[in-house]
């Protein structure tokens, strides 16, 4: 029987590369696409020898052509950390708008089902806690984080428009904080930042007083939720994340204990529009997908730390890429 074919944009990124692995494992033919502005080919180099995998070095904000049939498209191309989207705001907006439009057009042409990677950032600095899918959010469209938040909100809107107007099969996953192997140590998010600082023997930087909360989901759990959502018949947004909430101060303490680093926690001013609370209501995922996370934070942190620890030590000190804005 002919293999089903799936296009995964952002394939060389953290989540995209794990999705490539999952779909290869499930017996699909996987077409990866990435412009490598934040992705890293090392995340998928183990797949290049497989006949079930092919790679396009391409920017999805430009016209997309993929020969042959496509059964599914998963749009995961986007900067996903503040250090990235604050440096490349225009590209962030373009991949969420033009890139999504191009993917939707391709899905319509190929009669493929499309899943988009939205984010908990559509809720902004939430006034409702925990956040459920019916909450419209509290977003500053012209603040520094607006380029990411509004790109994702537009992405959801145009996806629903294609579903409603063209009858396209669409799925929307709202991803909450996720962690695990293949994250970049220098991407500015709390977990890799803390572990990177611990590995370098630097004090751990907590912004604000550390009372703001996050809910961390291990990558394997997230990929399982995304896979189940794609194969479901539910076209509206679904939160996928771990509802186990923790303050950033307590989280920094956990990282110190895990790594055994003899450093302290230092506090710096809170960035503009940084959300104070982040916790998913996953009732819908439980009901519709029979999904909930199963890997607890202690185990997930251990696996992630082991991954970072085995990287060459020069990776621990690598600075973020410089970007050219256009």
C-alpha cells in the first residue's frame, strides 16, 4: 500500500524535528521544509539516509510547490522564543500570515488536511486562569511580543476562514510551554536558559520576583497530543500542555537541585507584557482526544539535562545567531 505523505514546515526546529521522527515511525513519507533561520539541520540529519524522508530548504513565506499528492500538512515554521521574534519581527509576522496562507493554498490544491501550530501566547497576559479555548485573550498588538502573538491569532483566523469558506479540513493546536531534547540552549526561554547558565557556572536569571508561573510539558507528550488531534475530526482550537503549574522562582530552584550548580538566583526587571500566569485547561483534550500528559517534570527535566550535558561544551557558550531584518 502506498505510504501517506505529510509535509512538515519548520522541520529542522525543536518540535518540527520530533514530528518528523513520529511520522516516520508511524509509516508515513515525510517531506520536511525549513529555511533554517532558527532551525538546525543537525536535528534531522539522522533522517537524510531514509528513503521515506526528503527535505526542502525553503521559506514558506514564499510560494510553495511540492510535487505529488499530500495527505497532511503541519505548519510549524515560526520563531518561537522571545530572543528570536524580537530580533526578526518582520519574518515572524510573515511566516504566520503569508506562510500560513501559502500552506492553506497548498492544502486546498492537494485536498490535504492541515494542522497549524498556534500557541498559548494567543491568550497574552491572561485575565482568566487557567486558560481555556473559549477565552479570547488579553494581547497588546503593538507591544514587543505582539509580532508573535498577533501572527498566531491571524494564523488561527485565516485557518478557520479556509475551513468555513472552502470546506478545508483544518486542525488548530494551542501549544503551551514545551521542553525536551533539541531545544536551543540560547533561545531565551526559561528552561534552556536556566540549564545553560547552570552548565556555564553562571547565576540563574529570574525576571521580576519569580512569582509568574509556567506549565511545562515534555515534548513526547506534546507530540502525542498533536498526532491525536491531527487524526481527530475536531476543527477548533485545542490546548495541548501540562496543567502542572510552577512559579519561575521554584522552577529555578528545581534546576539548581538537578544540576548541582553552586550558583545563586539573581533577579532582573520583568520584560514588557511578560505573562504573569500560564496554565492550560486541558478538559477538551481529555474529552475529545483522550489525551493528557504522562511524563512528570522531574523525569522530563532529567532527560533534558542529560541531552544538554552531552553537547560539546562550546555549545554551552554559543551566542544566539544574528539576524538580518528585511
